[in-house]
């Protein structure tokens, strides 16, 4: 269980870093992706995009 939590956290960090590039393809704008504005800073939580990309990665891993 702990490994899955770490994997989801790392995926969120990776997607958050790549979000400006991935927005061109519609990632980060799905319903369920949260954008919080606190004290002039923007914090993005791409929960739905993480689930979609995780599903795609698991399908690719099963094919290989």
C-alpha cells in the first residue's frame, strides 16, 4: 500500500512539473484537476490526469 502511495505522489510531482508542456495535449484541464490560488501562488493538483496517465502506463506495461 505504501509503495502505491509513493508512486501516486511521484506521478503528481512529475505531471506538475511537465504540466505547461502537457497542457497543449489537454492534460491538466480534465474535470477533477484542481487549481488552487493561495496567497498569489498557484498550486495545481492534476488528479484526473494522473489517473488517466496511470491507466495508459499500466496498459503499455501489460503489452510489454
